[in-house]
C-alpha cells in the first residue's frame, strides 16, 4: 500500500507480483519433504502472494466502482461470495483427492498452482486502467441529507481511537468466525456422531454462508450508509446463537447452528470492504481496510489455539461456544461505539 501510494509500483504490477508468488509457492510446496519447506513455500511465499493479490483486487474493484456507484457494495462483496464454499465444500473434495493413491496431496497443490496461474493471467488481461484518483475523491461520502453541514475534522487522537476500536472489533470477529470450523468436527465426534456427519455439518455451514453472503451482496447497495447497523444486528443474532449452541447436543441443533451462523455471517462478509467507508465518513478507507485485514488475521491465528486451550482446561465445549458468543458481544459493543461516535460528530456539526 505504501509503495502504491507513492507511485513506486502500479496496482497491475503488484497484482502480477501477488499471482507469481502465490503460484510459485503452491508449485514448490508440491515438492516439499519437510515441515520447514512447507512453512517457507506455502506459508511465506504463497501466503504473501495471496495477501498482496487480495488487497490489490479489492482496491482495483473499488476504483472501478467507487462508493458513489450504485453497485459499490455488490461489486466489492461478490469478490468473496464463494469463500465459504471454498473453505468447506472444496476442501472436502481436496481431502478425497489427497486420499487417492494415484493423486495425493502433491498433485492437489499442482492443481491449485495451475488454476491460480490461469485465473491470475485472466485477471491481468482484463485489469484495464482504473481511474486512479485520491481516496477523498473516489470514496468520499457526500452528506445527501444536509449537504451544507460541515463536520469537525478528525483529530489525531480520534483517528487512533477509531482505528483501535475497529482493530479490537475485527480481532474478536476473526476469532469467532474461524473457531467453529475448527471445533465443530471434533465436537460432533466426541458426542458420538460419525465423521461423515461432521463433514456434512461443515458443508452446511459453508453452503448457507455462501447463500447468506450472496443475499447480503444483492441487497447491500440498498442499505448503503447503514452497513454498520446491519453488522451490529447480525452479530447480536450470532451472539445469541452461540449461547444456545453451548447447551445443545443433538445433531439437528448443530445443523441449525451452522445454518444460522452461515447466513448471518453474510452481512459481515458482504460489507467486508464497503463498511470502511462508513466508519469515518469516507476518510482513511485504506488504513481502516488494512487494519481490518491485519486484525482479522490475528484473530484467525489466535482463535483455534484459544479454543483448544479452553477445551483442554475446562474439558467441555460449552466454554468454547460461550467464548465465541463473548467475541461477538465485543464486536457488537465496538460497532455500537463507532456508530455512536459517528452520530455524535453529526450532532456537533
């Protein structure tokens, strides 16, 4: 982001760099013979490539479809609409591929490298020349209700506090989002259900998640300006859902839990980029977006270890689900503070 902002490399060059690192890392991983090799090839090379590519893709789409465009939310959210299916359904297919002696995990990585190489080349071919303007011009949110109102400028302290609150919110959201994918299969097996049931449950989570995000993407532009409120309501439902799940042990209840969780995570995933326009009235969008990605990554990294530690210490999954509910609760509180701060600035103006 820093190199792009100061004109050292173009978005197209960064995208090419991201695709190259990702494909190279995946291909080298297929020849791995040690965990250290995988850590470098898949973790560092491919991981860095994915990070660069993801940021560049969101930015170029936002340049073609700025906040003022009637399809801004849809265009920036549909980018990741298939993520839940990839995490759950496609992973199950790849697991079967790895179990096949004639294919194995090495060919799975080579297949991924071939697919991403083809799709990356296609992306570069249609990249075009997006209108590069200042973030204030491309993303600023005009006050349609009261165009003459002059809101007070953001002080350094208010910027730091806002970024801090958003960071805490997204870290907790990252923890709460990834823990169920890790603990649900083991939880069901411990309850005495078959491994196949665990796979089906996770598939439901991913499938309904894709449906929820697709729905939120389609209606997102109609609630533009209130995405934070939608996220707050969805997170409240998810908090209650996890509290109920802590005391549910039947397979039917787990299916319902996955369906509700997948669907109501849709608004969060759909507004992944667009919501950053609302937090500071169109200012500091890139830094808020990168704060979101970094904090979510920290939460996704810490979450599984935290869940395992809680399970080992308490000997129960009840505390794990309650910890997920607590994380969603913190997200609700943080989002409420950001909304309140925004409304307070409006009243002051």
